[in-house]
C-alpha cells in the first residue's frame, strides 16, 4: 500500500544577509523546489556539497535558523504542514538521521540520547528495551549504551544515529548525508538500513552528494543544481548511455561517472546569489535556445518524471550527444558537479590526470 | 575515578605549589626590601627615640645585614612554621591570619555561592530568552556592574541601606563595646549581609555573562538542532542539553575566580570595616607591617592556587570526555 506522505511544492529558502555594511540582501539557497515522497519509497536528492540540500531537511522539520525564510507549500498526508504541525509531529512521525556525530550531545550517554525525552519512568523503560533491541539488530553491544559520543567509531556513530530515527516508528525518515567518511562496507550497511526501512513501508528521503549511493538505493532521484531541482528521474533511467535521462546536466552527470564515459563538461555551478535570470544551466548547456537565457523554465511533468528544461521534449526524443572536452582545457575548468561528488578512487584518478597534464607542460 | 591518576595529578600540583611559593616569597621579599617601607620606623611608631636607640633597634632587627642573609633567615623561619610577629597586632602572624581568615571565609564563601547561583541563573535566563527584555535587562545589569568599581558600589550600598534606610549597621564585624563571647549569631550575621551582597555582585556579572554566552553557543549547536528535530523543546530541552553542557565550565570559572574574590574582599572589608583578612592586608601595607604583609601574600597565593587546582581537577576528573578518554587509553 503506497500513500503519498510528503508533498513539497515550490519551496524556496533564502537567508537575510548583511552585505557591504548595513545593506541587507537576500541570499536564495533553494529555489522553487518540488518533490513528493510516498510510503515505502526512497527518494534521493542529489546535489553537490554546500548546495543547501541539508536545508531542505531542516525546512521539513521546521528547524531552519532564525534568519532563514521559507516560502512555498508542504503537505503531509494530504494536510498542510505548517510550523505548528511540524513541531508536533517531528520526532514522532518524521525523523531525521543527521549528518555526523556532532548531532549527538557530547555529554550524554548514547542510550539516553537514542531514547530521547521520556514522559515518565515507564515510558523510559519501554524505550530502553526498544533501544536495546534496535542496537542488537545493528550489532551494537551493551557497552555502547553507556558510551559517550566521542568514544564511538565512525561506523558505530552512524548506526547510533540511524537508531535514533527508529525509536519512534516514524512514517518518514530524512537521511541527511548518511554516507560520507565511511568505508565501503559501512556505506553498504547504512544503505541496507535505509532499504530495510523502505521495506517496512517507511518513506525515506535521502539527501546526498554520493551518486553511487543514490543510484544503488533510491527509487527516484531528484537532481539538485544551483538550488533548483532540474530533474526528477527514476533510478532505471540511469542506465545504458543515459538515453532515458532528459536534462542535459543529468546526462552530463551520468556520463561523468567512471563506470560510464568519465566525460568532463566545462564550467561550474553558479554560486548562490549569482543565479542567472534564465535557466541555471544556460551557461553550460550545449543546445540552449534564445528563451533559455532570460526565462526560467519550470519543472514540468513528462510521463512519470519531472524536468526543468524548455527543450525537454526534444531531448527526450532524440538523445543529443554531449560535446566532448579536450584534455587541454582540464586545468582551467571544473568537471561537472564538484570534486566532492567523486568517490575516493575517482578523486585519485582525477588528481593523477591533473598531475600528468601539468608535467606535460599543458 | 582513577586513584592512580588522581594521585599523580595531586603530586604534580603540590610540586608546582612549592615552586610557586618559593618564587612568590623571593619576589615579594625583594619588592619590600626595595620599597621605602621601614619596619623599624613602624615598630617605633609615635614614640620619641634617639638616633642611638634606632641604631640599636636596626642592629637587633638586622636591617643592615646583606639581602641574601635576610632572605635565608626569613625563609628558614618560614620552613619552621614561623612567619614572624605582626608589628601592629603584636601577635604571631600565623595567629592573625587564621583569626582574620576565619572571619573572611564566611564572607567570601557566602558571596561566592550567591554569585555562582545567581549568576548562573541569570545567565541561563538571558541565554534562553536571547534578545528579549529579560536578556537586555540582565546584560545591562552586568555591564553596569562590570564597569563600576567595587569600592564605589560598596560605598553606595552603605549610604543607601545603612545610612538612609538604616536596615543594616554601617560596619564592623560585631557591635561596638561588646565582648566577643556575648555576640549573638544574629548580630554577627546582620553585619555580614551587606558586605556579602556587595562582594557577590561583581562575581554575578562575570558568571552570568559567561553562562549566557555558553548557553547561546550550545543552543545553536548541531545537537540542539537535532534534539529539536526529535520533538524536544522549551525548558526540558534546556535542562537536558543546555545545563548539562554549561554547568561544568561555569563551575570551573567560579573556582578560577578565587583571585578576584580575594581582591574584592580587600576593598569591601575596608569600606565596611569588616575585620577580615583583606582589611588586615590593607592595614599591614599602610602601617609597614612587613611580616604580616608577607604572610598574607603567601597565604593568598595558596588560596588562589587551590581555587585553580580545583578547577583543573574538575575538568580532569568530572568531564567524561577527558576522564573516560584517559581511562580508555590505558
């Protein structure tokens, strides 16, 4: 049984900033973001580091910093999700798996932390039992209960953080960057936890910059570019030559993977506050139209996907090849996405490539 | 707790204390020797004496002996527990200090506790309600206190509460003309209130501002954001995560403030004519009572050192991050 859990429509998040003395400016970090998630489904939001993905998680939970402003509409189980409702259901129905061990109180023992606030002694006892059960399942021994966060290893900390989400039987779990800094085995383990949750009919929103992780676990993938969602594709579309992908950025991203073509595209994502008036991908697009430079395309539904591109229908029908870059341009161009998006071996490859091009006097 | 580590820590601290005392003794002795303070003159006081008698006294006190032998004599006596005889009180320095310190201890301890509890509470409130009128009031209060000299506040209190309102006596440790044995506890307490409050005030400002700042930091930390995302809020959130994380640093700071406490006591006791160690220090300085002055210097050194050592101890043996961290290494 699949029910629509969360629908996020056209939300924007911006920060009030002081620039040049007392002049205030609004820095838009997330623009016009739309996505939805059903129970038992894993939706990945894929974007580069520092692109503001975590703010999406924080906005759903109503824990944005006070200088951030949020616009747009969210509904949860069909009903409007306003700040008051967020405060009521967060922790119970919607749970967050945070990024790092910094999200644990450094002076509180792990078990107390996982069970969270308890109403009374009885509540505490039953929650402690449940916590033990979850820890058992995740292979965390009894000694871990009495440890402080600083005593946990990276993998243990990750399991503890996942446990915090399970203690209250949530319907929706938001996993914020759960994989960076973990070895392959721990990454696989973490992703298995997410799969397990989805099998238990929990909706999972996976926020990540790890494209491998997203591709291996998610049902749908929302590609985040310069604060916009530019495409929401099904995971099956990321196959072959990417001919089922529609947006040129998504294609380029897919073709930049080592297991595909490992192709590079020039340019970099526009920074927050330097967004062009038109399509955010205009500068780097190989086949822009006149319209693209000044008019922002909206996220349109095409069959069961959503794309933000004027030429989506054309791109969909004839798979436009992406221009190849010569390696001469490598040293003054960024590859698609960011360096952080690559996994370790990819980074090594990239660095070696750069070094060799330097030696060659390019 | 790990007794072996504790033993090691205490031994190490003790050695530091011995070194510190030796250094402080020598430096303060040198300073007094270089200063125009003349113990012989202080001893003679208002008496009329001939130059011959002065020369005799000087020979008796050893004024003209070389500096090195003066220092060795003095340090040798200290090691035997003899701090000399106070010139103004005409009793052994050790007795003066122990008597005066007992009186001061009550005053300092009371104000230390008041300033700690009050400061911590105010700081927590200000941090919790950051930006509201509560925060602004606490902040304003703290800035004024920090800016105003202690003796001035003491005088102000004396004028308002003792002179105009007549609620408290104007000074002294006990009523005038009463035998020490006849003084009731109430008479003694009522004289303690005003000096204790005055002395607390300075400490309040420091600890309140510190607590406020710490709490604001904690409240904007990732783990509090996460706790909020799990449905925790309000006072429970502050209690579970805020207080837990700011209490230890605040207590540590309070122990580190022993030096200010001592300095404050000197001024406050002077204004309220409270017969404590601070007043004795001022009297010793003004009347060139060298043995007493040096005795108080040594004593206050030990006092402040103890405060700092306790602060270190708390951090090392109470904070789980340091405590457990070390025991896990072993």
